[in-house]
C-alpha cells in the first residue's frame, strides 16, 4: 500500500473494523435479552431488516482490506442507510407487533456512527449521533420506556456514540494528515532533489572537464615536446568520457564499495575494504565520493609515482570515510596555488558541494599525503504528523462538558425517582466531577502518577460503593458507566494500560455485585457491556492509530524517498544532456582533432590554450565570467597571454561592485604581456579583488571609489601595488 492516500485508507480500515466489532457486541447483548424473553414481538420482516443492517456492517468490516476506497465508502454508506431505515421503520414494526416499549437495540447507534465516519466523514458521524438521539427521545415518549432506566440508558448511549465519533474523527484526521504531509514533502522534495541532481551533474561534468579536457588541452598547448601518440590517446579517452556522460548515467549503478575497489586496482593502490557493508547512499554522495577518490588516486600516481598507494574504506552507522594515502615526498597544502584545481575543485570542492560531505588533505614535505573523504548522511525528514490533536482536544472538551451534564442529569433523575437516595447520588456525583476535573487540569498531555491514581481510585472505589449501596438496575448503577468514561479520558491522555486494567476491575466489581444480587444474564450484560465496550474500544483505537501512524509514515517515507531519487535522476540527466551538447559543440571537436595524432602548430597551440582558459574560467571564474572582461580575456589569450580568473568571493559582492571590478580588470588584461591572474578575494579582506599583471600584484582598493575613478581615467591606475 504505497498510494498517495494510504494514510486515509488505513484510518478508514481502523474505523470500519471498529464498527464491525461493535456490531458483534450488540448482537451478543441482544441475544442475551432474547434469551430472557425480552425485546420480542417484532414482525419477521423487521427482524430481518435489523439483521441485514448488522450483517452488512460486519461484512464490510471483514472484506475492507480487499476494497479500494470508493467501494469501501459505498459499503459503509449501505450499512448506514440500512440502519437508518431500521430505526425509521420502528413505529410501523411496533404497531404491527404490538410492542409497548422501545427496545435497547435502537439506542445502540455507535456502530452506525463509525460506518457514517467511513462513508462521509465527521459531519455524517455527528448527523448520525443526532439522528439516534432525536429518534430515542420521540420513541421513548411515543412507545414507552421513558423511565429511570430508559432515560439514563439513552443518555449514556448518546455519550458513547459521541465518544466514537470524536475518536473515529481523530483517526481519520491522522490518516489524512499523514497523506497531506507526505504530499507536501513529496512536492518539496521533488523540486529540491531535481535541483540537487542538476547540481551533481554540473559538478560531475566540471570534474570530468578538469580531469580530462583541461589536462589534455593544457598538454596540447604546451611548448614542451609531448609524444604525439600519447597526446592523441589521451584526447581520444577524453572524447569518449565526455560523450558517454549521459549513457553512463543511464546504466546500472555499481555498488560504491565495488566501484572504489575497482578504482584502487586501476591505480595500483592497496585496497582495504570496510568491516561492514557500505549503506546505500544518495546518488550525489556516491558520485562525489567516487570522483574525489579517483582524483586523489590520480594525483598520487602523478606526483608520487614511485611510492606505495593505499585506499581504506570505513563505515560507522550511516557515515562513510574513504582514505587515500601515499608514501611520496608530500607537500605543504597551504601553498597550493589558487589556480590549481585538482585538489581544490575535484576533491575538496566536490565533496563540499554535497550535503554531509567533506574532504581534508593532510600532507607535509617528506611525510607523504593522506586524503580523507567523509560523508555523514543528513537527518531524514520524517513524514509524520501528530494528527489533528486540536480537534481531538476540542472533541474531548465537548465530550467532557456533555459528560458532566449527563451525569448531573442522571443524579437528578435518580433523586426524583427516589428522594431518599440524594446523599448517595450527591456523593457519587461529587466523586465523578472531582476526578474529571483533576484529569482535565493535568498540565501535560499524559497525567502524572498522582492524578492518574486519583482517577483510578475514584473509578474503583466509586464502583464498590455504588454496587454495595444500590440495587442491580441500570438506573441505580449509572455511576459505573460514568466512571468508565473517566477511564476513557485516561486512555485519550496516553494512560492506555492503566485504563484497561482499571476498566477490568470495575467490570469485575459489577459482575460480582450482580451475581450476589441474583441478577439475570441479560441484566449483567446490559450493565457491563457499555462501560467495558467504551473503555476497550477507545483504548484499542488510540493504540491502533499510534501504530498506524508509524507504519503509514514509514510507507510514505519510502515513497517520498523514491520520488526524490527519481527527481534527482531526471534533473541530473537533463543537466547532463545540456552539458554534453554544449561540450559537443565547443570542446569535443578540438579534442577529436588532437586525437587524430597530427602535428600541433603554433596556431593550434594558441587555439587550445584559449579553449583551456575558457574552460578553466567556467570552473573557477564565477562572477568574473561576464562581459566586457570575457572578451578582453579571449583577446589576451589570442595573443599568447596566460589568463586565470578566480572567484573566491563566496557570492558576497553586489552586482554593482562586480561590474566595477571587471571593468578595471579589462585594463589590466589589456596591459599584460605574459600573464594575468585576476581574483575576487574571500569575504573579510581589506579589499575585494586583486590582479597580478606579469608578476606584479595589485589590489583593488574600493569598488565604489574605483567605479568613479575608473570612469574618469579608464585605466588600471585605480589599482594600487602592495
């Protein structure tokens, strides 16, 4: 069950099963009455109608897991309609059968309320509660039974149906809330992961351009004598890797551990596998670790060719560390030139661009080099909501107010029927109200042990006092049902086990009292069914909804994760296609020419150098890669000037400042004879930019001041030497 409305579907299953369970209980109690010769005399067709209403509800509850949402709701609606017809036709059946008292069966509306919740939601549920209450009043007045037992039974029946409506509505709100949270997370995650996929594709392309295209073009543009066959082979390899970007992405994904082992063997490094298997990683993390490890191994082979190399993989929980080490001469990492991109771009930068990724380079002259790639997975964004706790609290408050009103009414009815019982009625009423108030005033959701003990003591002692002091009739034992509702309050507030145990003790007390008084089986069932049922059904529904929340949240989390990965893949492939098409137009033709193995002319070298510089700008120039500086750089490279542009500003400069800097850099590039390095400096420096012209470093003093002065002078004199 992974559809987008699985939470609501699971909630409906819980409620319709509760309805079926209630039908079974009603059938058992009704059988007890019939065995005592009570509630008989109805015509056969009316008995068949009532049986059909119960059978349909039970059948829908049993086959509910097999039904899609529309048939499930339709089945619940048919069960509800049959019940409503059954209640509505009671006057006709009573007239035909000469029934003189409204039967208990018509007051048992809780199962119908649960079916109404499944069929039409909370509004249908409350409408059914109102229908049952109204019908009960009119039928009591018209057909008898408007006495102490009848009034108290009907009041508690309405209260029970109201509790079912509140709890069932809460269950449905939890399911719908889980679905809504999952849908929102899926939508947000799809957008986020599509962008992450595009970023990962850009990172992958940039790393490949650096590792293959830049190296080949730089070698081709170099005046050093390079074997033509070696250069051609390297160019053909670069072309093959650049043109296979999208195809490689479409292929099957090799597990990270196997891919790392393969890279280690390819570079002649000793491989030490992890002691536990590498967990599945997001595609971006896998791509970054593998690419950075490949670059670190390549650096070790090129700069420490005679030294031993090793790769060690470690796994701790979901975190993964990959260590690449060599025993070469080592170097000072702080002295890496700004324009050297192998470590900065393809290792450190590549890992830093993924959430949870990091890389550090440890080395010193004479001590070898150690590169550690680390990935710690982000905390999972759980798809879970607490349910509509506000509506549950509102419903509980409504039930609480109704509870107090009903119990006061019950006490008044009993005093009117037996004025001498007023001390007992008042004492019991005070115990019930005080216990209810103690529970209501609990500062937290789950009441403390003290308040819980007060409620349990009130329930148990109240039951003992009532059973000992009063006859075994429904009216006289009204406090027992009232005390059971107090235990429901405990369950709603999280004291599930306590509510069940205390409820069992109360029921046992009533059964013992009934047996001592010689009450019939029907009487005992009538007295114990409602208090037992309301405690059990409330506790079970609340426990089930907690389990349902975790299960549906897990299902939704899996679905959201799958959707995010799919969005990542789509975004990555779209970006790779765009990048591959761009490389096919700009880079691949020149690399293909180099791959043909023809001698390289000076004009070819200048062309290769210009493209190599443009590619390098695309990797590191950042905000400096704009006109008019881009055109000036191209012209300078055309006349043989080596130009490097670096953006280390961390996007901290305004567009106005960048325009001022690039305008002034145009003058610097125009004056250069051999080389230019233009750089936007990191935040916090005294100046925002620097430029080195033929080895002479200059600083950009102030963007605003420089813009005004540059407009007036139009030269590089706005730069100041160090």
